[in-house]
């Protein structure tokens, strides 16, 4: 699942920042992705042993609904927004 969404996430992130900030943002994204790959399994195992797994499904379902709704928001590249703002009418 994550492998399928990683490319799309990076694409959306780079479209929403200025071209001179892409390297910094991609570095942050890669760092957070690496930390999540380390902490995710540890946290997931802890949650499954401490809490009832049915509540985990409910919580993840709510998070998935929010992500699904966000999918339909149109994101315009920031460099195109700036061109449109400076364009005379």
C-alpha cells in the first residue's frame, strides 16, 4: 500500500512548493518516510498487544475516510498560481 502511494505523494508535494524549495521538501519527506518505516512496525505491534484490535480498525477507517475526502481536493502547482496572480487581466 505504501509503495503504491509513495510516488503519488512525492509528486503532489513537489507540485505544491516553489522550485527552489523542492530539494529541502524532498529531504524532509524522505526523512519522515524512513522514520515511519522504523517506528511503524514497533508502534503497530505495541498497539495490537495493548488495545483491542477492533478499535484499531475503527480508527484507521476514520483516518482513511479523511484521506479519501482529501483525494478529491484539487491541488494546483504553486508556480502556476504565482504566474496567474501576476498576469494582467
